């Protein structure tokens, strides 16, 4: 049994939502109960005033503390164990886990704010503050209804046994699979064949695959927290754009903004290859026009990918097998164009401020919704030249801490960029 007490200036707003369907039945069965309390009944002035002007000026009105705190204190006498929750845009965002926490309580008091908010000192009389999401609604009442609905569903007996089990199976963190009912064909759109097969194992697999695919496509923010099988992870990897990384040793700036060629380093090649393999990139190009340095790069790669080192360390072999050496960026583009039949989208990184930047979130979205190849170009030395940057399709936002020091090594930057774009 869970009792909700709602503190609201507009009790009538709750009449209809509480008197339909599941919430109505839950009350009839005595599994939940709802009591409405109006702070206006706790005013002491002739006009029963509940709001006032904000100190310091500004738009609108603020809920006065006296009536709402009087209501809270009165409720507390009757229900000493109740949990007091203020619904407000400043609260922590409500989700299924918060609903599950609240469903363990016996007495919940939901306080609905109105106007531009409640006097800050009311917060000394509450246990928690909840928002239902990042958008503006006119008051706490619709939010309280959302909380009551989500919490009540988790009270034992409110849903039928079958339905609860059903809900349970979807709290696996994935979006639900697509549902179909009759007719078998509607305006030319057929029900997927797997669902008509009668083969329960096949139906289960189809539903799971659709759940994973839908979640990856529409809610990439959720997919990282889900336990996936190796096959499911591979499905996700193969669904997104093929990503390549190029480490450019020419043309790049030196300290004095002169265009130079930088030296190949053992550690950059190893570490970027290993990061690349970890995050599932398709290839890693080391771009260096100087023949002697090319030979050095090839020697490092071949030793580990094909030579003695490949027998000595199999995981290193797997990473360095991604690496290829190229004379110029154009050679990389020609290679990829040959493989995919289209010019790859070019992404550059630049530590220098200014210009139009693509955010990591934007680029992450682009990688999910396309099969077009992407090439991320990393500069060595003091960074990529303006000419290279002007050839790119996207300039990624700079990596920044909260200090004015910004000297990441290219291999550290590579790891951070790959994690943000391709990490779970
Ligand atoms: C101009 C600043 N606004 C704050 C974001 C003022 C304001 C707008 C709307 C102050 C209060 C409200 C009323 N909203 C709620 O009381 C509320 C709410 C919400 O607006 N969004 C998400 N969850 C909630 S819970 C309560």
C-alpha cells in the first residue's frame, strides 16, 4: 500500500487522470491511495494569498513560503515517515530507477510548485527535488501525475502478473521492438516474416536484434549501459560508418608556423593503432612523404604485423595490421575512394580556437546514420595547415580541460577522440 499526498493549488487537475484505467483500479483495489491538500487552506489572511513578488525584481510571482510550509508541517504530524518531494525544474531528472526507489516508500508527499517557482526556503522542509525533464511546463501538477503513474505501476499487484513481467523484460535498458497486429498487410506494408513464422526462437532473436538496432539508431545514449553479446556488439560496429584515421607528418606547422615534415615515432604508430583497434576503426594511415621515414614506419609496422613480433605478440599484430604507410593525403583519399566508390567525409582536429566546429555529439550521430566512410586526420608537430583544414568537411571541436594549458600528445588526443566518437 502506497499513499500519495499531493500539495497543490489546483486539486481539480488530478480528478480525471486519477480516475481512469490503471490508477483508478489501483485505488479501488486499495493498493494506492491519493489525498489532495491545498496550501490555500493554510493561509491566514482575508484574501487567502499564496504568491508574492520576487525580491530583486523580475518576471512573475513566487509561491510564498508560509502556506506551503504550514501544509507540509500539518502532513508531517499525521505521517511522520513520509518522504517529501518538491516537483521543480531544478530537481534531478526522474527516470525508471527513481520510480523504483520511490515505490519502496509507504508515504510520498508530492509538492507542486506554481508561478515562477517556490520561495527557496521551502527547500529546508523537503527531502528531495524532482524534475521530469528538460522542458518547461506550467507547474508541478502534470509532473506529479507522471510520478504517480510511473511509481504506481511498480507497486505489487497494480499491474497484472503478465504485464509486470512484460515491463520487467523491457527494463533491460533497450528500446522496445516494433509491434504489429492484424491485418497482415496494411497499405502495402507487410508484417515482418519472422513474426509470422511461428518459430519462437526465431521471433525472440528478431525482436532482440530490432531492439538493439533501434536503440543504437534512436538512443545511442542508452546503448552503452546495456549488456550485449559479442555478436550484438559486432552488429553495432558494422551498422555505423567505416572510420579511418590518418596521422599526417606532412604538411604540418612547426613552432613558428613554417610548413614542415615531422619525424615518424614508434610510440605514435603503436599507440594509435592499438586505440584504433580497440574502438573498431577500419584502417590507420601513416602519411609521410620522406622515403627514409617511410621505411622506418614500414619497418615498425611489418615487424609487429607480419615479422618476428607478430608471433611474439598476437594482440599487437592485430592492431598494427590496421596500419598502412602513404606518401600523401591524396593517396589515402584515392585508396578509400577506390574501396568505397565515394570520397570519404574528412574530419580534422585543431587545437587552435575559432572557426565553425562540429561537436562530438553531432559527429557521433552522423556516424550512426550512414554507411559513408569517414577519415579523421590527426596532425603532428604544431598542427594541421590551413590548406588541409579548408579541404575538410568537418572541424571537430577542440579537446579542452578547464585550464588554459593545452598540450595533448597526438596519441592521447587520438584516444580521447576515438572514445568520444566510437566508445561505449
Ligand atoms: C524562467 C525560468 N523557468 C525555470 C526553468 C521558470 C519556471 C518555469 C516553469 C519555473 C517554474 C515552472 C513550472 N514548472 C514546474 O514546476 C516543474 C517542471 C518543469 O517545468 N519541467 C520539468 N519538470 C518539472 S517538475 C515541476
